C-alpha cells in the first residue's frame, strides 16, 4: 500500500498538483456565480441567464447570475476578479471591457488581457442604424443623401461618449462624410434619444436590435442597416452596412471569462461544458431571438478574435471617445 509521502512524491514527479486531482472531473461541487456588468433585463443579461440555465442542468449545481453594473464594466470586472478563482466566479465580459475600457481609463486596477482568461464567445450583435419614420427615408444611402442636402441639420442620438453606439455613429459620419451631429446621451442613452426622435429633435439612432425592437414594432423608427459581417437570420432583409459603406462594422459581443488564476484543468472543463450547452438547438433559437448572431468560438481562436477587435477599436476610441 502506498504511503501518503509516496503518493505525494508520485504526484510531484508527474508535474500534477493535488488541486488538479481533486478539482478535475468533480467540478463544480457547489454553486457557480457569473457576474454580468450590466443591469438585469439588458440583452446581455438575458442571454447569460439562458446560458446559466443550461449549465445548471448540465452540472446539477445552481449557476447564479449577479448584476454588477457601472463604470463601463469596471465594477463588474473587479467583482469577478475578487471572487473565487477556482472556477466558481466567472465574468460575462462585454466587448467594451476589452475594446473600449482600457483606452478610456489607463489607470484601471486590472489588465483585461493578462488578468482574464477568455473561455468562449457566447453572442455577437451588430449595431443597427435606424432613422425617424418622419424623415421618410428607407435606406442608408437615402439618409446620407438627405444629410448632405441639409448639412448639420440631422442628429444621431447614441449611448454615452465612448460607448460602442457612440463610436459607431462617429465612424458612420466619418466614412460617409454625412454632415450629421452625433449626440451622446450621458444618462438615458438610447431610450432618451428615441424620446427625442418622437419629439423631432433627433433624427437617427444607433443601438443593438433588442434596444430598438419596441420602437421598430411601434413604427417610430425604420431600421436602415446592421453593422455586422453577415445578415441577421431573424432579420434577413436588413442590409449589411459594410456592403454599402466599406469599413462600417460595429459589433457588440459577449464572452465568458475567468480570472487568470483559475486552474488550467478547470478552464478546460468550463470550455468543454460551455461548448456543449451552446450546441443545444433550443438555446441557439432563444439566443437568436434576442438579436444575437450565433458564432461560438473558444480558446486560442477567441484570444485572436479579441486581439483583432482591439486592433480595430483602440485607435478609434482614442480618436472619438473625447468628442
């Protein structure tokens, strides 16, 4: 019979740790928390709760979604990094945490690239450019033409300065040379901009499809183009903006991430299990219904995706965020 010392020596010789043995196939043995850095009811929150339900069923352990909004995602990120680093505290990381926040705030108490391990991409959503129905335009070229006929008279309302919709609006104006004013709303965001559309003070808005759905259904606004790479399956007739204006791409995305200190064997299990639940056809259908494209990627491929996004957006954030 092996002694405890002999067993430990054998483990050391193979380069394994006790945590690797005890944590492997048995994870999780208690509830797992996923921090969402946005309020409850937001589209990313809804998507994460759908995924949490599937993981709960797979693991037989409760997966709890905790909302920690504020400071552009910094509060939620810090909460996730301060939690249990053995896989029991995860972050539903927004694109802005990787592509906007590090440029806006160079004094962050964390480094998104070195302190977080991306596990899997769970959603993509192209920003949608929509115009007031009162304008009578039904395409992106028509909006640009109208703006050029009426320089500096049309206003695009967006979320606050430095948000993805704000940056997308700045990019749109630059690429099309449409003389429109971009008006970021620091408090009410898109909701306030749409109220001003109804009042005739704003003429267009950029936001994800879920944030515009109510106004589209009510006929207050017309969707002109989506800033994704491909048409949205649930809205196939909505033109892709980059096919009309090369380079006009702005995609919000969400990835499940873990603190860097999370053991590699737990990262592998999280990756495998997330891949498993994302293959569920019913979950795919429900994610599509929230306005998300379905394109899950994992591991090294996800890291490359994030690096590509940072190369695209970091210069644009520096150029537009203060304007």
